[in-house]
C-alpha cells in the first residue's frame, strides 16, 4: 500500500514539475470543477439520481429552499443564492393522473390530454426545476412532453457547448428529507479535463490563457514600418 502511494506521488510530481503558476491554478480549478457538495436548509420530500442527463429520474413530492447552499466546485445553474423549487411526478400523478388538470389552461396544452400527460410524466420519473426552468427524467423522455410552465433561465441559454457538455456529465444524488437538503456529485468529464490539462490538452477550453496577444498595430509592426519608411 505504501509503495502504491509512493508511485502516485512520484507520478504527480513528474506531471506537475513542468507546470507554471497559471497551469497549477488551472489544474486546481479543473479538479474543483469535478466535484460538488451542497448542503442547506429546505423543506420537502424529494430525491434525484443523476447519471448524466440521460438517466436523471426524480421521485417524491416537492422540495423548496430559500437559503444559500454551500457549494464546492463549478456550477453554472442560476438562482443558487435564492435556493430552489422542484416537484416530482412520481408517485403522485401515477395514482392521481385522472384528476390532473393543466394549470396553464387549454390554450397552451399539447395534443396529449392532461391526465395522460400526468401519467406519462410519472412513468418516466419526471422532475421539474422551476428556478432553472427545465425538467429531468429517464432517457430525456420529458422532451416529448415538455412542461409549458417552465422557461429556461437566461443564464443557461448563454452556456457554451463545452459548459453544456460538462453540465450534462454529472454523476450525482440530491434530495431533501424534512428540513435538510443535500447534493453530492462527481463529474468524470471534468476529471478527464484535469488530467489532460497536465499534457497541455484543454478538453473543455476552460483553462487560463498564457499567451500574449498584441494588437494588429502593435509595437513590433509599428517599428518595422518606421524602418521601412
């Protein structure tokens, strides 16, 4: 065991020996981006399992929080200082779908009747995130029956392709039991980005730039023109 730790330390030293201060800061940032831990006070009974955006079921009833959640790692989701508001279709709508009516009215409803929409939402373990303005479910089937009440938060529409890829790569579990809410996760894509960064490969294009870019009319070009003139 001790020999294994020694080899890990040697490999880490070799990888980091050629890193500049900016490189080391970028590696630390990448590692921080790969983990998340949030604890806070809330109220409700709700749980989610997140294995990328494709396997993201929700069960329970609802949870809400108006207090900040202490966070480790990068998270582009908006509204963190304001807390959260989430609801789950399962198990409520599995047994009560026949009484389900669309709160937004028939003018915004789809061709699928409200009771059937509620039943299907429960079957795919659909959850609704009202602060972020998006849903989750198994195999992203919620995209076939979107919730018209939700409107994607502006900060999420501005994410780059790399940020969206990172955001959709989490392995996490979150939920609220009574008055305590917790969210714990690890991001394999961000971990890979941190490792590849040691070889000057910026997979997610989020490292600090070390290059110096001169304007087109920089000192060098100006001096050359003066010599020619």
